[in-house]
C-alpha cells in the first residue's frame, strides 16, 4: 500500500520540525524559567514587594524575575501552538484512516 494517501480534503503535509529544532525547544533555561514561575507563586504580595523595595539589587532581581516570567509565558504559548498543530495532524491522519476502513 502506498504511504502517500490521497485524502478527501486533499490534505497532505511534510514534517514541520527537525529533531535538531525539537532539541532547541528543550533547553536548560526552560527549567529555570519554570522554577522561577513556580517559586513566585509561593510568595505573597508583601514578600514580592519586599524584594522590589530591597534597594537597587532588589529592583534588578525583581525585573529579572519579571522578564523570565514573560519569557516563560511566551515559550508556553509557542509550545501550546506546537501541541495544537501536532494534535491537528493526528486528527487528519486518524480521520483518513477511519475513512479507509469505512470504504473497505
């Protein structure tokens, strides 16, 4: 059987990422960003305010945490989009597979 199946909607796709690109998504900074986000959740308003009021170093530390939080949200948004694209590909293949079974 030919691995290239003509679908009803004429949907066919190539690989979207290489394994090297996948490795780039899984770098060490993600763990750091995740931990920063989770540790932030362990702090109260007053505790976070104490960090920013701790002088110049406190403001710098707070801004670093804030920036890392933004990067983590951006990363997770991108990861969600990739997961949704992967799910859509699986749905297309599953639907076509089921249609083949119905046609037999």
